C-alpha cells in the first residue's frame, strides 16, 4: 500500500464533483437503461425473441433503419453542398442562412411533424403539385424519409462545416497547378479530407433518425407493416400494457444505437488523427 | 498578382458559384424554412381572434404552465450535473475518464420513446418500484414527476458537453493561482471559474431549455395525456391536431416555433459576440 502515495491536490472538490456526477448519472441514465435489458430478458430469451423478431417488428425496423439510412444518404449530399456554400462563398443573407441550419434542432419535433404534414398532404402547398405527377409523400414511407431529412440535415452540415473551414487552400492550389479541374480537385483532394467528418455527420443523422418519433408519426400514416416505425411499435406495446414486448423492441433498438455510437466514437478518433490533432 | 492568380485557380467560376449558392438556397428554404412558414400561416388562417382564442384557452394555458414548470426543474438539475461533471473531467486526471465522457452522451443516441419507456419500467404500476410507490401513494408515471424525469433524461448531456471542452481548453491554472493567493474553494469557483465559463454555460442552458420545453416522444410515453393536468405544450399540439382542430393545433405550435426562433437568435448572438468564450467547435 505504501507504493500508492496520494498527493493532495490543491484544487478542491474532485471527489464531491465526480461522486455527484456518477450518482446523478446512475439514477437518471444507467439504472433506467439496465431496467430495460432486465425487463426484456426477465422471462428468458424466448419471449424477447418472439416479440422482437415478430413479422410486424421486423417490418418496423426495416422502415426505421431503411428510412434513416436513405435520409442520411440524401443529407450527405445536401449537407456538403450547404456547408460548402456557407464556408466558401460570401453573399447577402449568408449569416441568416447559417443560423437557419440549426432550426431542426431548436424546433420541437411535434411542430415539425404537423408542419411537414400540412405541406406534403395532397392539398398542401407542395403536395398539391406532386400529386398530379403521381408522387405521394404524406402517409407513405417517403414521408418518413422526408421528416428524417429535416431532422438530420444540421448534423451533417455542422460536422462538415468546421473541417471545411480549416482546410488549407494550398493543397487545392497545388492540385490546380498540377492541372486538376475544380471537380477533380473536389473529388480527389477535398472529399477525402472531409471524409471522416462527413461519415461522422451521416452516422449522427442516422442515429437520430432511427429513434425519431415526434416529427415522423404525423406524416407517416402509421399503418402496421407499411408505415409503422419501431418507436411507435414500442408505444403501442406499452398502451396494451405489454411491458416485456415494449422492452424487447427497445433492447433491439438500443443495441443498434450503441453500436452506432461506438462507430461514431471510432470515426471521430480517426478524424482527429487525420486532421493531425487540429480538431 | 500572385495572390489573384492563386484565388482564380483554387476557386470556381462565377457561374458555378451562382448555381451552387442557388441550389443551397433552394435546399435550405424548401427543407427548413417552408415548414416554419407553414406553422404561422396555418395558425393565422382564420385571423388573429381565432389565434388568440386558441392560445389563451384554459387547457392551452395549463399546458404552457406545465411546460414552464418542467423546464424550470429539469434545466437546473442538468445545469448542476453539467458543472459537477465538467469540473471533475476538465480539472483532474482519473482512470476511465473517456468512458465517462462517452456515457454522458448516451441519452442523445437513445430514442425519445425509449427515454420514456425506461421510467415506466421502473416507476409504472407494473414497474420495479411500482408496488412500493403505490403503497406509499406516490405518483410518478402519468404525473408531473415522470414528465420531469423523462425531460431530464433527454436533456441530460446539453450543459455538460458544452462545458467539458471549454473548461479543458481553459485548464486549471487560474484556479490554482486564486487558491495559492488564499481564496477558498467556493470563492475560487464563483469568482474565477464561473465568470470564465458564463457564456458557454448560457449556451448549454439555452439548448437544454429549448429541448426541455419542446420534448415530445419521451414525455408522451410517461404523461398519460390528462388535459389540464399532465399535458405539456407539445402534447397539447398533438391532441388538438388529432381532434382535427388544426387552427388551434398550429396556433399552439406557433408558440413553440417562436421559442425555437428566440433560441436560435440568442445562440447566433452568442456565437457572434462571445465566440472567444465558447468552446472551439462553436467559433465559426
């Protein structure tokens, strides 16, 4: 024991601060999350598998994960475009647009949900123009993708933006003097440099989209097997007092969420190394 | 001349620029701005009299009061946690620090519905502590304490994740100087640390508050939707909407949209005016 010499720290409050943080986190986050796993597995693995892998649940995962992936993919293009224009060009109203990017984070999801539904319903501002073209978005899986695009855009823009701003122009100039056009330079020089940040942003948007509820349920239509998202299925199980069923679907979603969270952490580590510690 | 040349080879032609700006403009206006405009348009569709009637009606007022109450409890709780966690993480070295930082972010990657579910599983009638709570006549689920808990969960990381990088950048030098000059721990905290982090703190509290007042999914699971009692503003929007009372639904929604706009305005102001006092990631 003598080998462990505790040096008294001049700065007070370490034990108090850490102890309080851990206690509060235990009560609010850790203990409740353990409860989900315990409850889902309370009657053994069989009931969990029966509900979590039922046909209806699988249809719901397919929609939630599929729509979140598609929305994140679309946002990767739109997000880079918006980040590029905000970082590289100066034009009137740029700062206002920059502030607007965070709107989906600040706007309550239920408000976004009813607003998007009003826009894309068959008599809505946009819906009435799409309907003659045979495109229906509200109350279809397309509506789910649309809501998740709205929710996810800021995540991509905000992760790409600072990396793009920090990118030295000299490499681009070097590419140009070597005869590369702008498009080639973008693909071969800029895109690889912002790649890790872009992937992180896409992963963040995907993670958020998978669990999203408020903005989706209004526009989705909520038809079992067709437009029913996984979080809604949890709500339905709860309304029928099927706690094990609700916990079972939650366990599946949590496992996927934690896997994505882990991936995001690894990506950020990679991005930091790529940027030479400048992030 | 050389700088002019460099500019030319490493940037796009005027035409490409204009097209890209126009495209970005269309994306932002179509995807982000139009829904916001739609909220106010639908809310005012039948004039201001209808609008104010919907906003001032007793159930809406009760929902407004509950939303303020819940935020007034959840935000200070997370403020306290954020300060404690950031103090421990930024000012000291200890084992498993990175694990702790990752765990703080967990609520952001959990579906809001699951954020509500976890408390039902603990404190609901059939939950772990349900029977005990019933014996002692304590209501948590389908009552205000449950709404506060769920809101605290979803807003848990906001203040901490704002303060940790900021306080890490600032280090512990200033505090050490104050302490060596004879200031007590609390004096050092209030006179040295707090003034240094105030704008970052405000930034975190601002975002925390916006989410606390606007949370829908988590609150919806634990609320029980009792009008005038356990109905927050976002839940009230849903009830009105499902009753096909669209003007009232959008009128109440417009209050939340105004809150979002106010939040964005203050956030932009902080980023513009106090950029040096915010964590590096917000200085653009």
